[in-house]
C-alpha cells in the first residue's frame, strides 16, 4: 500500500510561502520606488516589479522535480503579474491610511513625458493652499484642473511618497487588490504541488 507523500506536499507549501514572502518584500520596495515624485522613479519601480518574483521563484524551484516544470512556469507568470499590480497598489493603500488631506492649488500644468510609454500625461504642480508649500506633482487625475484651481489632495507626512488625489483607493485599486489576491492564491496552489513526486 502506497502512502500519500505528505513530506513532499509540505515541502512544496513551505517553499511556496518562502517565495511569496520574498516576492512581497521586493514588491513593497518596488512600490515605494514607484510612488516617488518623478516618472523616472515610477518607471524604475515598475521595472523592478517585473523581476520581483524571480528571486523567490529561484528559491522555490531548487530541488523541485523536472516533471512539475509546467506548473512552475505558470506559477512564475502568476507571481510576475501579481508583482506588477501589487507594486502599483502600495502608493494608494499607504496614502489612504497615512496621507494627510490638504487643499492644494494648481500652480502649473506640465505635459510630462513618460519614458515607459512615450505618451504625454498631464502632471499638475500643486502647492499647499494654506502655507504655500510645494507639494510636488499630482498625476493621473480624472479631471483636468486649470492653474489657480483648488484640488483636494493627500500629502505624505513623512515625505516618502508623491502627493495623491484625496481618495486614492478607487474602483481600480479594489479590483487590482482582488486580482493580486487571486493570483497569489493560484501561485500558492500551483506551488504546493510543485515538489510532489511523479506517479
């Protein structure tokens, strides 16, 4: 009578959890970088997010049998997709919890060039309406305010992140968080069986 290979299953689960923890740490780092005040930092953060899954995946696959290579590739693709979306979520989630709501005045509208897509995105230079403090550039607005208009924003009290809109967690953020959770669960399930012996 053949016994179920519990040891191989536990090994797969353990290595998958290690891969997820390492990937999550790198995704947070990528998200902090992407939340910076320039498009160059945004591009650098997203580039790092593309490769955030690789170190954890390499730790996971050490010692895995060859017959599970297909599962491992699908797991890596799921981790890469979750990493990019996860990095984009760091800024709005942080700012919704820590950002200080502030009235800001638009002082300049700049057509900033994104080196990633080579398209022109409007960026709005804003200052604190009460103190005149430069808050940086506001990106990705639903509206197009003019110079002199007042917009409600959130500013980071620590100065780590770029200024954001007043409600940074909209429908996109919630949908992206759900997709990241589903992809993470899929990676866990795929990874759990990745060290099972061949029948």
